């Protein structure tokens, strides 16, 4: 999801719907409605509104290794100029699953999901480092993925 202006505060019912979907994204609307005191149709409408507003996405979370993506890496990028412009350009690279502008050692952090070391080298050398304004990259190769959850709840 891209950075967007602050969304209006969610009520407790919407937060509970999000938590239920984080537990099981395939949970039926009738079950969600019962859990939060809404009809099935009202629960469906709430989920649709939150999806259209960009508050939630309902997707299948996969294990990259089992799909043939054997090289994952977090890449720190330093840039000259406005990092937001370069971050926007990076979002068009399909191998990058995560793109954020930071205020630390690196201007941008990206997560790359690649098939092999050669694929990662090619991605960095020919597609990231060639972007105007990119001055430095540093790769942190994943040696093992121990936790990758999306059920942190709501606050």
C-alpha cells in the first residue's frame, strides 16, 4: 500500500472485522457479521469500503521458497535528490515486494524476492543502480525466514 493521507479513524466494529480477516482472510461474511453484530450484507459492505479506501487488502500470503524464489534480500538504497521520486520508480519493479522511504542511514529500503543469486545481481546491477539518483545500494541477504506474519491486529 502506498503512503496516503491519514484515513478517518476506524470504529471498533471495523477494527474487529480487520482482526477477524487477519486470522482468516477466507472467513465467510456471515460469520464475520455474527461476530461483530452485523448482517452478512453489512459486513460485506464494510469490507468492500475498507478495501476500496486502501485500508485493507485481502491476498494469499505465500512462502516464496516453495514457489521457486530462493533468494530474498532487503536492499538499502542511498539517493541524491528527493527519495520519494525514486521510490515511486522502484514500485514499478515487480521483484520488489516492499518499498519504503526512510529517515535513517538509507533513504529507501526495498525487499527483493528473486529466483536466484544471478537474478538478484541482475536486478540490482541493471534495474536499481541504473535509476538516475541512486548513489549506493547495500544488500542484506536473507539466510532464513523465521517469521513473516500479517496479523498484528489493530490499535
